C-alpha cells in the first residue's frame, strides 16, 4: 500500500439532526477538497465531524492533534440553515488572515494543537500508522 493513501480523512460524521444527509454531503465534499493538501503535508484526520457550538463565531476545532476535526456547518440554532460551502471557506480564510495579521501562526509541520481529552475512552492506533513529527509530537490518524 502506498503510504500516501494514509494521508486523508478516514471517517466523516454529521450531527444526528434534520438535514443529516446534507451535512454528510458537505463533510464529504470538504474531505475531498483538502485531500491533495493533506497528502502533500502528510496529514491524517481520523474523524471529520460536524458540531454545533454555543459560540456562534466558532467555526471549527482540532481535537487531539488531528484525531478529530470538528466543523460548524449550520447557523446557530437553525438546524436547516446550512452555511453555504463557499461562505464557509471564505469565513475560514478570513479567520486565518486575521490570525496571520496578529502574528499567530502554526509551525507548518502538521496539526499544532495538542487538544484535550474530554472524557470517554481512547484507542491507540496501530503502530505502523504512527509517524513521528519533526516537532516531537506524534501524528495520529
């Protein structure tokens, strides 16, 4: 197997809400859109999921250094009002530019955020799927 085949989103999970099929389609489209970037940078995401945080300006979270990436797909408190795909990208790009203008950047080595465990159980991925990153962190699915 080509190791480049491992640099992708492995699973997507929409919220169990009205419009779940539409949310799944959006997550799938996003996963396909970022796959070339992920291959180039050797990034892996075990789970790309939808979430609905109470903070209306929060668009996404990186949990566990890329183990799970959560994205807001719907407007606050409006289950059937999806953020348009292009608008979602524009908002994320704008947020990135704002961080850059403040001098806040990542290392470019992969997922920088260490994440925090919120409870439940964790599984250790098979050792061949673990890849040491230059920053000393371990890159996991």
